[in-house]
């Protein structure tokens, strides 16, 4: 496979252009444009046994069965046609494909490019869908990496994304049937919303111990879920143990904040009347002032943990990423 010879400066310019390539028009993928530029990247990386119409035909083959019924695929005219665009819009129109069905077949699409057209074999029983992609395929990798990044960005706008990603991960790694946990995860999400509302109400009405207790419950549940998604079922649900077990996964700053708040929480829950008789006693007003501060800081901590948790699911646990496979076997 002979690659195009480009100067380093030319290569960097083209790669930078791919990093900002506009794949989507609103929620719709331009099928013609996507297919042509993927072909262009493949040829720049030295793959010669594939044509642009084969890429588009494969994409439509997989998309049409799950997109036509709901009107998620349709033709659209190119409004700003010029001579350059005639190469990949010869009829002055394109096909737009809504984001909704893409998630159901995009892995198969990329796998079939390598298996059906590029004829890249593998010796792995269940290969990575992009098993054929090599580290030196810099144009194709950058193109697909940008595509998946934009796809994830659009998916984050979907309110049910958190539950969907958790269920996808559990079904893939723990043998849970996809779809069987939808109701349970929805109920869990509603309970979290209820707990958040109760915390805010408790702080407003000066029931600080209730706010602190609910905050601990939310933090413990999120840390337990993080560990479970990483394949580790926590034997103890105490906040101290969960902080220790999850410290290798959470950002250091967030982990330290949780541990510091845990120690403050111990004061609020145990130090009003449970203190040594020889120590200075905490007055009710002093205790109430400290409990208020702990409740408010805990509420902010929970909000920051939720932001990180969403990112953890939407990026790290998201199956819509492109990764390089280090092990593959090529056909002669």
C-alpha cells in the first residue's frame, strides 16, 4: 500500500482541517460528503481497493432498514453548489441521515469497511469494530475520531443518554440483556432528582442534617456505580471505603474534596451530643452554623460529582469512540 508523499507541513495542515470537519447539519449526517471524504482519507493512507460509492452503498445498506420508517433519512438539495462540489454531489443533492439510527449500526459499518472491502483479516474471536485501523493511518483515524467526537457531542443533548450508556456497558460487560434495565435505571434517575430537590428544600428550611444525610447517600451511590461499571462490586458501602476504592478512578482534586467533606459530615452527624465530658461542648448555635456550611458545601460537591459522572459515562464509558487495535493479522 503506497501512500501519498506529503511534506510534514502539508500533512499537518490537512490533519488540522480534518479535526474541524463539519460532519453534521443540525442533527443530520451528510451521507454523500461523509462517504467521499472517508474514501479520500483511506486513499491518503494507502488503501486503494475501495471506491467512494462502495462506502456510501454500505452506509445506506445499514441505515435504510432502521431509518426509513421514521423519516430519518431523506434527500436534500445542495444550496451552495459550485464546480468543486460536483465531484461528490454530481446530481446537486445529497442524502441526510438523522443521528437517531446511526448509533445502532455505525460499529458494523466501520467493521465491514475493513472486513468486506479492505480485506483485513483478524485472529480475534470478537474484534474491536475498528480492528483494521493502524496507528500510521493518520488521516483515517483523525477523520473518524472527529466524527465520533461530534456524534458524542450531539448524543449528550439526549436526556436519556446516561441511562442508555450505563445499560450498554452493563449488557456488554456483565451479560445483562440490553433493554432489561431501562425501567430500573429510569426509576433510579428519578430518585436522584427527588433527592437533589429534597436537599435544596432542606437547606432552605434549615434542616441541615437531612441535607447532609441525603448528600452522603447520593455520593455513595455514584461511587458505587463507578466501581460497578469498572467491574468491582464494593463489599462495603461506607463512604470511607468507597472513597478509598474509587480514588484511582476519580480526579485527585474531586477525590480529596469528597474525603474532606466526609470528615466534616462526621462532625455534623456525631458531634452535637457525642463528645467527651472533659472537652469543650459545642453549643447549638455553633453546631447549627457549622452544619449549614457542611450542607451547602456538600450540595456543591454533589453538583460537581454529577458533572464528572456524566463525563465519565459520556466519554470514557461511551462505546462511540474510535480506538486503535494493537493486534491484527493481515491477508496477503
